[in-house]
């Protein structure tokens, strides 16, 4: 009988250990889900902001207007091609214009 009790006790201990491991897995999965949901919210906010941005002026950096909601006037850069090159001083984006 004592033998059965010991067996039962050890089996329960092992199952409790496996249960704690599964609970830890749930906690990690929930943390992953929370981070993924936060990223979805960030992207929704970013999409709404891009949609709401006004049209950039002709001499304005598109990236700064659409992505960062700020105004930055492009500066001319030396160019070897027949197209004029411009660069944004704030974000570094480059544009080529005919
Ligand atoms: Zn820019």
C-alpha cells in the first residue's frame, strides 16, 4: 500500500511540474500576443496618420510629410545625370526629378 502511495505521489509531482511548464508557456504566449496587438495598433495609427497627411508641397520631402508629419524642404545635391537630385536634411531621403 505504501508503495502505491509513493507511486501516486511521484506521478502527481511529475504532472504538477508539467502543468507549471504549460502555464509558463501560456504566459509567454500571452505576452507575445500583447506585443503583436500593440504592433497592430501602432500600424493602424501610422496608416491613419499617412491617410490624414496633407499633400506635400513641390519642394517638400514626401517621407517627412507622410511618415513623420513634418515639413522639410529638399536641398539640391550635385548630380552627374541630367536629372536634378535633391536630399532631405532631416531624414536623408533622396529624390531625383526631371
Ligand atoms: Zn525627409
